[in-house]
C-alpha cells in the first residue's frame, strides 16, 4: 500500500529544492505517494505554516507522514524532531511549527530528536536540512513507522507558540488575522463556526479556553477590521455585489473577510496579526 508523505514548505517552486527533497524520499521509499500541501508559505513565516498545517492535516489518511520545513533557524542549535501520534507522524524543526496541529489533535504523542546518522544524509549541509535531514526521516518513517524509536533520544518538551488571540467580553469577540490567502481573503482566529440554520451560527472556540460555546445570529453580527465594518455574516460571495467586501465563514470554520472577485487584504491594507472584532447584538 502506498505511503503518503505530505510536504509543506516555504521553498517556492522556482528552484530545485522541492524536487530534490522528493528525489531523496523516493530513493528511500519508492512506494511513497507524495502530496504537495503547499510550498508558498511566506518565507520564514513559521506561524503561517503552523496555521496551514492545522487546517489540512485531518483530511489526510491515517499513517500520513507530514514533512514540514519552514526553518529560519536552519544550521543553528534548534533541534530537528520527529513526532508520532496514533494517527499521523510529523518531521519538522523544533520551532513551533507543529504547535497548532498538536494542540488540536489533543492526543498523546512521542517526540524524538533526529540524531541517528543512519537516518539522514552522509553529509549534512548547514543550510538545507529539508533535503539532508527531514526528507530522509520522513521517508524512513513512511517505510517503517517503528523507526521513530531509532531516530534519536526522546524529547520531553518541544517549542510551542502562544495560542492565537481570541477573547470575549461585553458581547465582543476580539481575534487577529491569522492568514491572507492567494485571493486576498483575510482569515481570522475567530472560529470554529458551523451553520445551524440560514441565520444561526454555532461557535465552538478553537482558542481561549475561558470562552464558552455560543450561538449567534449571522444577520445581527458586526465585524470590524481597521475602519471597515461588515454588518452581517454572509454564506458566500454571491450574496454581495461584485467588488463588495463581506464577512463569511471559510471552509475550515474561521471568520473570513473577503471581497467578491477582489482582494480584500489589499483593499483594507491588512497585515497578519491585525486585530478583528466581532460584535454581537444584545
């Protein structure tokens, strides 16, 4: 049965880096089925990579090995690690890139340092651990998951990010911009939502442990980012005129500010980390 290896990097596709990683993987595990999640993470943006991994891992078959290489600390003292859970394995630099996915999995995991020379390249570049360390480890794990125990010593704690901002007080949810996609859609930390009816949304907060689950009326919600306010949450783009800005729930359940066939982030001059407020009618 083919073994799935999912690649997520900031390497882009202009250079040879992704292709070389795939070649390394296939030499070790010829049966591997390699999936390119994305190679367009903003360079060195570890937090964006963490959010992308959070939003994709659950769609992969059990047994998938995720090779996540967004590694501004390559060549430094940061550890290369491998993590095994009941459903998936991950190889990545220990820089927080696995934080959100592991928190969402809410399952026991085992983390080890990748340090056994039998499981990486004979010569290791100071600048391309994606090829010389992580691709090797991912391929060996896909070939034989029990290899995790042989990769190196167990790591008792890994680097984690603070969870994204999400707070609730006085009928207001305050979140932040987590991601801006290829279309200029502004994806926020306010979620996860599900539609329970034409006008009713159920919120089960992904972050902020003190925030209870709640229902709200989409037609009575007010979303403010910078000086712009949307006065309801739409179902999809077609509900507003061409070029108009709207709030909607994205495919992963997060509150999103978009524009119908236009770039909302450029229009509103939004950056990652900007604050977003969702005000609920009393």
